């Protein structure tokens, strides 16, 4: 097990490397979600414009 002083901030159980890996996954997941949402909005707009 790694040194507890190596952890990021109080109340977290992630090392800096784990935090970077989690952040990378979170950002990529959010980007994919955003792209899917934009595509869905464009398709709905083409089907039934709301303005």
C-alpha cells in the first residue's frame, strides 16, 4: 500500500496518478455524452423544430 501522505486532499482515497486517470475517463465520458446529446438535439430539430 502507498504512503497515506501521498493521497490528494482530505477524504480522498486516490493517488495523484489514479486521480489523473479518473479525470481522463470522466472528461472523455462527458465529451461522448455531449456529442450524443448534440446529435440527438439536431435530429429532433430536423424532425420537429421548436422555434
